[in-house]
């Protein structure tokens, strides 16, 4: 989950590296570091944000030059200390001046460390990364790329790395397995980065580094080869991310920017795919697999966190609209549970980044067992789309705020289209499909109105932000919304919150309710509306303060709750697209009132690329 950026070319590297780190800071912000070659090897590392590193090297002429690597860390092995920050270096045993930055986990690092210690290596950090650096140094015989290939043949686990060496001042080596890495091809040099956002300000062309591929990059060219040194030809592509999309603009925080972008993001997700007039869903990514999908007997959604909640809504949609048995599973559990994959099983991986390690491993396992694998992914060209048989891109644009907002809506919208695509070919009539798609096409305009509830959310947050325990409750399609609302409050404000089905509350959790406890109900007009009203009365009688998300025009609910967010009416399967937004706004304002960084919550990173 760390961020890597490296540069080699004819321009000054430092500004490219620091700018890249700032754009990648959403991937981790425990510590940061930089190493450059300029008449010797120069290294700086700091605990804290990238700005601390920037201040440390400001005005230091040692950090001028045209080749360097940099890193922003989310700690896995070793505490958050300067000693454990990257880049990591080989030791005096080899003394080649090898520096390495790494995203991932070396699973067999302990055995490698023991081997290297027996050979006289002395370690200065607690990290698995330093072990890899020493191993490269042990194997180095004047060819950095060869040493990297040799070391990686001994490695188990996931990695994306960039490496430089004091003895080869015109060479940068990069490699990956299981963690993302791109090579941006610019007019004045090459930029290696974990994400296109660190590249797009300099070039719109990039090459993907494939699994178990090592790239040797000089100022004039780059070559890629397998770990056995068989040359491969990389594919260049044009980046879809624009600089304008990743700029903050007039907003104070990326999270608010991304909440407000949701109407347009959903318009983009739907464009060219939904024809309400004729009752058609056109999903080019699924069309070649339509026959298999029609005959499917079971659909399994895999995800983690917010993506899991979107998958739960997808489960309801598939059963409701397509009449196919469906389920949702934590990707992290699915892989290790010896899952049953029968003929006709379709496994759908849901991930914003397309690099989520648990989801990647789960869908790989499903594919090896014979499932048809699909992806609902935002990032074009990421690992999951390249691994799966087919899928749907959400097209919501870059999401930089660590707590997901527009990606969730994009995932749910993609799930609606998938369910309608499948349902129309199975049990949905043309008129039913037309009605659903008309409602779906109206969602962006309705979202515009819901995004205007910021001041209401701020006022509610001000009244209840001092409470340390919250409940979020919903039924049917809005039960996953309750889970997602609770997750948002936890991620951003560090308030303890639980989401659950409203009926489950009576089976134990009602014991938690005391005087003044906030209980958030998603209580829109739906097939279970009356049941939800009964649940509200139950918690009110025990002293809870009820905050409701309700349907516009519902005068009845105003009389029984303490606070209410009104959202426009829509078809029941589409309600989550509207009901989640007030909860996003509520979490945002609660975090601000508690003095927290809404874009970079503590202990979190945007893309979880390690298990």
C-alpha cells in the first residue's frame, strides 16, 4: 500500500519525485524518503508526511541530479521510524551503494534474513525490504538488473520495487509481482510509479510492468525481461487520467470534491450503456460472455470494505432482477476456505483500484477452479481486469480521498447494469426493464439534490459528534447502506459505529442503547417501510436519538424521529445510490468537527495491495 516513484532522464529528478510522492500519499503516509545519485549516493528519510521530507532536503544541493527513487510508506514490517522508512540500503558486507523502495510484503524474509546474517550481513531496520536489498547486494556482480532478477527468483510474496546503484549511475531497475507499477514514457525521461497519478503531469503514455517482469531503464530506452532474462515487449498505452481530474480545485478536501462529483461520475458510468427507450443495457465487456452468463447458476461477489458492501447490494440485485442465487464473501476469507465452485458459478471481483491483494487472490483462486470471473473495477489496465474473463469499468474517474465515495456509487451502478443485463435475458419483461432504466437514468439529477444536504449534515454532526457509539440500521437494499454508513463514520471520525439489519438489533445489540445514543435508520419508502418504523419506535423507547434517511414527502416520519435527511423517491433497487450520500456527508462533517484529516485517516491507505 506504499507509494513508489522513480525518475531517470535529462531533467532535475527532485521536483518530479516530490510531486509524485504528494500525488501518491493516499497510498500511505507514515513516513517518506528519497535517494538520489549525484557524485555519490544521497539519502533522506523522515517520519510523517511528504511535506516533512520536502522541508528536510530543501536547499540541499546534494539532492540535485537526474536519477533517483522515492517512497511514501504504509507500515507493514517494522514500526513507524526513520530507520524503517524507505529507501533501504545494502550494508558494508557488499557495499555497492544499492538503494531500494518497495511496496508489498516479502513473505519469506525471515529465512532470507537468517541466510544473509549467516553470511555476515548486518541489518539496520526491522523491514522485509532491507532483506531484499541485502540479497540484491549479495548477488551483485556489476549488473544491477541481473542481481535483481536473481534475488527475485528467491522471493516469495508481493512486490513492486525500484532500485538504483552507486556503481551504475545511469541505470534504474524496476520490477513487480502482485503490486502495481507503471513506466511513464516522457519526452525528457522515464517515471516509474505505483499509480498513473504520479505520471500524468509529465506524460500521458505509460507501459505496464507485467507480473514477474524486470525493467532495466536508462536515459535513452528501457528493456523488459522475465526473471529468467527472456526479453518481452511491453505494451504502451495512453493514460485515461487527466491532470485536471486529480487537482483539488476550489474544494478544501478531496473527499468533498469526490462527493460532489458523484452526479457526473454516474452520468459517465451510464453513458452509452443504458437505453431506457428500448429497455437495453449495452455492456461491451460482457457481450462476448452473454451466453455463459444466461446459463449461470450462481453468482458470488468478492470484495473488502466498501467494495464488499457494494457487492452485497449486487447480491440483492442479481437475485431480485435476474432470479439467480447470489452471495457475497470477504475475498480474504474466500481464498482460504476451500470454496465450492460448481459448474455455472460466476465470481465477480469488486475493487476500486483493481489491485486489492485479497480480492486479486480470491478471483485467481476462483478462476483456477473453473469459475467464469468478472471484474467491477475503476482503474483501467489494473491487475484484476487483466486477470478476469470479462467485466465492467465503473468510469468514475480518480478517487484520491482514502475513504471511498464515488467509487462505491460507481460499483453499485455497475451492479445494477449487470443485473439488468442478465435479468432482461432471463426473467425481466421489456416493460419492467424500461421502467427500471428510466429510474436509473434519473439518478444523476436526483443526486444533484442530495449532494446539497451538506449544511443539514453539518448541523446534525454538530449535535451528535460528541457521542462515541452509534448504530446504523437498515433493511433490504438499505442494509448494506447501513454497513457503509457505519464504516464511513469509523474511518473518518474514529467514532465507534455498528451497522446491522434493523431486525437484528433486537437479538442482542439493543442492549447497547442508552440515553442519547445516535441511531441512524435508512427509512425510505420501500417494501419494509412499516417494519423499519416499528424498529425506530423500539430504540426511541429506550432513549436513542434517531437520525433518519427518508423519502421526500414523508410527513409521517418527521413526527417520530429527531433528525431527518430527505432524499428523492426512486425504485427500491436504486435507493442505495441516494441514501448513502447523506451518510457520506455526515461522516465528513463529523471528522472535521473532531479535527481529523478527512482525506488521510490514521492507519489507512487507499489501495490495500498486501494481504
